[in-house]
C-alpha cells in the first residue's frame, strides 16, 4: 500500500476507465459499490484495505489517479 494508507483521513482517487459490459456480475457489483455511474468518472474514497481490495478485484476496469 501507499505511505498514506495508514494516516487518518487519507483518500484515494479512482477512475472508471473501461466498461463492465460483458464482465461477470461480481465485477459489475464492485463497480457499483465503488460509486461509479459512468465511464471516465473519478471518485474519491477513503484509503482503506476494503477499498484497496475492491480495486484489486477489477484492475482491468479502473485505475488509481495520482494526486498532484
């Protein structure tokens, strides 16, 4: 994980880059649970092991956006 992961209030930005059409239902449910509504949407979530685990399940559909 990143060095921010242990700090209180750390966040992570995730971008939905590829459609879940044709993906298994479990992948679609993970996309929905992360809060995505449309492609190229960026959401900010707390940087927790649960969120990191969801992103790890669908790395072909999302990317982690580096903050500047």
